[in-house]
C-alpha cells in the first residue's frame, strides 16, 4: 500500500470522526445519553470497517459483507437506545442518529465524501427541525406548550387534592422535550411526601408517578386521587389517560375502568 493511499485513509478516518462529532452535537445539546463522543466513535468505527473491507482483503472477496454487518450491528445498538415509558416511547431519535452516523462512516470509508457531507447537512437539518420551524413561522414550540399549561385549570385539581388529604397542595409545571409535565406535592415539607406527576402530550394525560405517604397506603387514597384526576382530565377535554403499573396493583386500575393494553400499560378512554 502506497504512502499516499495510507495518508488518504488516515484523512478518511479523521473526517469520519469529525462528522460523527458534528452529528452528535445536537444530541449533546439536548442532554441525550448518546452525544458527540458516542456518535464520533460510531462513525469512526464504521469508516474503519469499510476501509478494512475495501483494502484488507484480497480481490476475490465480497467487499460488501463487512459493510452489511455494520448495518446489522447498528440495529442492535440503536434498539438499546430506545425505551418505553407508559404510552410514549423515548430514544427513537437518538437511535436513528446513531444509525445515520454508521452510514456516514461507511460512506466516508468508501471515499464518498460529497454524498456523506450532504447527508450530514440533511441529517442535522432534520434534528434542528423545530428550530427551522421557529425561524420560518416565528413561533416558539415551548410557548405553545406553555399556552396549553396556562389554559388548564390546575388550580381546581389542586383544591380537590387538598380536600382528599386535608393538607395544602402545590403544583409545578415544566417542559420536557415535546411534553408538558405537571407535578403536585404537599405544600409544606414533610418526612414522607405525596407526589402526583403526569405528562401531557396532545390529548393524552400519562400518569408518570403516584406516590403516597406510607401511613396513607391501603386506605383508598390512591383510588380517590386517580378518580379525581380522571374527572379533571375529562373536564379539560382530554381523550384518554394512560399509565404504566406493576401487575400487583393491576386489579385496582381495572376496577377503575382502565383497559389493559399490555402486561404493564393501562388506558382509560375519556370520550
């Protein structure tokens, strides 16, 4: 192998590392588990596999076999980045960018620099879709979600919870990616607090956490809290309430009218 070819291969590896880091920067900025470091290593490894496939074997071998295994292997890695919480799924975008990083690495390893750079630009534009939408429309997505929170009568839900516990209740709201999250707790500090947290996405309320103080468990408080939440969600115009639960308390959800979607997911249709 000539010195010139070795230098070109080294340049391909360096470019793959930089391209992967650029692609992963948006994930780092969004505080996702796989950021620039992970994406740069994936892209570098894919490029190296492609180079080995092209130059590491004799002319009589199938050059596409190693590249095909990279595609298969990234499918397993990407699946590990996806997890489910209740009725919504997280990690799909991160898994996709890891898959794109491997494709970019294969393209750079094969010497297809211009297609790889074009694909990088398109992928990054896809990741910054909401920023581009904001520039084109002049509207902030988080403002839309804040308008949704402001339109909800959270005060009435707070008062109903106060009647259940005979204790002051406070609530906080914040935006998490595409979700609005609302959390209710006791208004004063206590050793064993109460927590009711749910997320809102479009017309669905997803019950994320219901924690009762130990001295209130087994006395019907959980049932009353959920009944209050269901009635409030219906008044606000939501279509369904979903939750994830262990099988031990599944009978309670079914008695309240929830339908089991899978062994751990339950849905209550409001209209």
